[in-house]
């Protein structure tokens, strides 16, 4: 056993481990273990796979997508920018505090303003968020993208309404952030909400 002095002045003891058969076998097992990962696990799948073309075609085909972004964030901006280049305008909303999506997005809805206990309780009425933004779109706009963050807190029925919203408002596309994944990926929102896809309905 040997003793040494660490940087903080405390003695440190070094002890040689006995090379027992168990230690040799465990070391061999550690050497045989392998980790499978690709280059997209290090620099992001969107920089390797060049899937922006498929992203645009899926937005046009499905009209409502559920996306899963990496925890560190930042990857979704590239896909948002590509939609903006195509002529889309955006309405960014958070699912937390959204209330009933059908009422908030497509109907005149009441909102109670905050008060400190001295003012009378009031009720204000706001126009439908989606219809109001559609009325403000310029003539050359391709459409409105409803981008909802934190959509993982929405119930299944609320996700189903968002998946059906493009059929009610043809110029609206829906992008819902439904969770996180190791790379940026997306699925049709109807599939996540448990609705039959267009192919299944046609069959």
C-alpha cells in the first residue's frame, strides 16, 4: 500500500486490486460490450438526412403533424424557417392555458381578466384565434401554420380536434410538439390521436 498527498493536502491511499478470476471475467464482459450509435446522434439527424423536402411534402399531404424534438432544442427552427420560405404565416400558441381548443380557435370565447380582489370580476370576449388570423393574411399567403408547443399535455379528444382542424379550415396546417426524441422526427397527428388516416378512410 502506498500513500500520496492530494492537491488539498489530504493523504490518499492507493491499493492494488487483486486479479481474481471474477475480476478477469467481468473485465472481459466489459470489453465485449458495444454501443450502437450513428453520426446523427452527435450532430443531429436533420443535418445528416437532409429530410426538409420530405418535411414539406408531409405537411402538404397530412396537414396536421405531431413532431418530436431533441431536449436541447433548436432543431425545429430549421423546419419552421423552411415553411416560412414557402409563404406560410405562423400562429404560435402554448397548449398550457389554451383551454378548450375548439372554443379558443374557432369560436368567440370569453376571458376573465386577472384582478387583485378589489376590481369587479369582468368578462371579455375575444374573436376566434384562427379565424381572426386568417382574415389578416395577405392575398399572396400560402396559408396559416398553427404551431402548438407543449402539446403533450393535451388530451386525446383535444388532439383529435387539432387533427381535424385542417378539414374545417382548409388554409390551416397544424404542427403540435407532442414530446421529445433523440432526433427531430414527426408523425401524422391523426395517427397519434387515434383517428383513421386518409388511406384507411378511403379503403
